[in-house]
């Protein structure tokens, strides 16, 4: 019986030999491990740790919470509508009158002062019936947000709708660039190196840019007069010519300095053209005010007054303010068009001899065609009412 049982066990062992070999190896590994003895807790170290934790809870954490954590989170909630002005930190010379360097030292160098020479429009009354018509028109376009400023010369009356709200300027920013070019040329006449409209500047690849205008397709390293560049900047809305003239008047910093210098708070540039993102800003009132000073001899010299009017009178895009006006209406203007904004700003002479300034800027869903229809209809309403005075 024992022999038979031993035979069965041997057969079982042989049949399950891999299982026993595996467990035997695991057993050997376990027996080789050293069992660490349990450490006794040091009562004094534990007491000292508790004391430190208590001190931190009573003194350090309340101070940190009251002076750092709570102001950080509470102020963030209370001041969530306050926007931090990063520009003053990224561009430390943003508010300088001029930016110049001598031996790597920043200098504040004012180029010219013309604040007193710049005239601001005073609206002496309101065309209330015309404004009511415009507001009724705007109700037809709920997806559009227009800004309107109108000022008539003989009566001093006007229309103001969102006139001081900042809008993307698009190519309308080329109006103040042209004005600043004339001011620079006039200022240079009193210096040792005067500039004239006949002076030539070399067109290089650095100024070549996409968008409106044909200069981008022209050959590089060709000289063009300042008069030609200013002309195609306004009439053809040429972006490459605009960048050349912007560089001529001192770049973005020079332009922004001059706008602040004449008292315009919103009109500014945040980047070179093309400005698809809408970084360049203006308001309907401020752009109208710049056009108002075209007849100000203390701001724009008389000899350049007609030059600017010739540029503005030959603008090729006539499908906004001028589209639905009578043939005898004369419009000196500049249009602006990017995806989210469409606008037109100009001086209009009616068939009955009336004269007024009008700027219409429209925020819109990207490339919404209704903005064009709104500007055309609004321009016709304004023209008819003023022409009938």
C-alpha cells in the first residue's frame, strides 16, 4: 500500500515538476530577503515636529494667507474686469515723446510740438431728425455695430453715434499717415536737411507686404518719389507704400507719439500693414477731427493742403460713402476694409454748396456684406438731409 502511494506521489511530482520548481525559486528568493526590524518612534522628535506644525499653523500660515493668498485670489475675482496694460512694460519707451539712443542709453528727444496748432471740432447742435432716421436704419442690421460722426461746416451741427468708441481703423489709418508726412516735410524745411515731395526713397524687400496695392508685385531696389508713394497709398490703398512712408515719419513709435502730441487718445498703430487682426485703432470723432484740420494752415501748410485733397479726391474705391450719392457730389475720402470692420471717412461737398465731414465705421461678423449696404444707405440719408438745409 505504501509502495503504491509513493508511486502515485512520484508520478504527481513528475507531472507537476514545473510548478514545484517555480515555487521553489520563489521560496529561495523570499528566504534571501532581510526582514527589517521595526523602528521605535522617537518621542522627542515627534513632539518637536508637532510643535513646528503648531507654530506654522498659528503664525506662518495665517500671515501667508492674509498677505499673499487671500489678496491674490480675492483681488483676482474683484478686479477680473480690469485689463492689465502690458504695453507699458513690454515697450518701456511707449509714452516717450521720441525714442533715440546714444551709447545704448535711451533719450527723450522731442521732435516738434504742434499741440496748440491742432484744432478740435466743436459740435454746436444735433441733426436730431437725421439721427433718428439712422437709428431706425440700424435696426435692420442687428448683427452690425456702427459708429457715426457727422459735422456740417455752416451750422456747426452734427451727429454722434458711438463716436468715441475705439474701432479697428484698417486702411483709414493712412489718412493721418499722409497728414504726418506733410507735417514732417514742412518741419524739415527749417532744418539743414530739408525734405520735399520730389525726394526719392528706395523700395526694398523689407517694405514689401501683402494685401491691397500693386507695389508688392514691383521690382525691388527701385526709387520712388514721396509724392508717388503718398498718392498710391491713398488712391490705391497700397500697403507697401504705406510702410515706406510710415518708416519715413518715424515708424510706429513716431506715429503714436505724434497722435498723442496733437491730443488724440485713441488713434494709434499696433503693427505694420497689413493689419488683419485690427491692432490699429481710431474713433469716428478722431478721424473726422484729422480731416477737419486739412484746412488748418497752422497744422497743414497751405501748399500741401491741395495735395492732400487731390489724393483723397482720387480714391478709387467709391462703393461706400459715394456709391449712392448724386453725380454732382464731390467726396474726398479714404476707405478701410478688414474682416471684422468696414468703414469710410471723408469730406463731402453737396450739389447745393453744403460741406460736411462724415465718418462711418461698422463692426461686423467676418466679411458681412450688409455692412456695405448700411454705409451706403446711411451716407445717402445724411447727404439728402444736409443738402436740403
